C-alpha cells in the first residue's frame, strides 16, 4: 500500500477519534447537568460552554476526563489526584449561576417563602417571587413553562 494511502487513513482515523471524544465529552457533560437537575434552559445554555472546559487524556492506558478552570489551567478538585471531576465542575457552576438548576433556592428558583418548600406544585411560583427576578431570569422561567400565580 502506498505511503500516501496510509497517511490519509491515519488522518481519517484521527478525525474519527476526535469526533468520538467530542461525543464522549458532550454526553458526560449532559449527564452531569441532568444529575444536577439543570433546568431545561440551563442544560441548553451550559452544555456547550462546560464541554469546552473538558478534555480526555490517556493516563496509564485509560481515557480520563480532565477539567480546566475558567483560566484554562487544570482545575483542582476532589479527585484522589487533586484534580476536578464533573461534580466539582457542576458545583462551581451552581455557585455562580444556581438559578439555572432546580431546587437551589437561588434567583427565585421556585422555592416559596413558606418554609422553603414549593407547595404550589412543580414549575409554579408566586407573582411576588417572579417580580423579584431580573429580566433574563423571568424570560427563562416563561420559556421553560413556569406558571405564575397571585398569592
């Protein structure tokens, strides 16, 4: 087989491997967001953004996810090697923009003023809570199907 044919085959193999890793990363980020109960809007907005911070490296013959901080450097976290895992990445994200996750009680996340529980039902909030949200949060709630009630 000519050398050119081998080189072309290697290029295709590398491209296929890169696509596979992109799919693995995208799937892992989506799963982490789902486990953390990201709102539909949160999952849509965060998936691509967080995936850019994840790479796959081969360590001791095994593929391992590596997570970078916002600065592009390896993020420290709770793994035994001191590096971050998806829980650390999602935890950081919740601290910054918790309103994109259900049940965080941030940004009017649906929790009523009555004992911290939403007794109104899923995706329902009081008008006074809704009025306390900023414009972007209001739009996100309406887009994801929240019901606003007087009370």
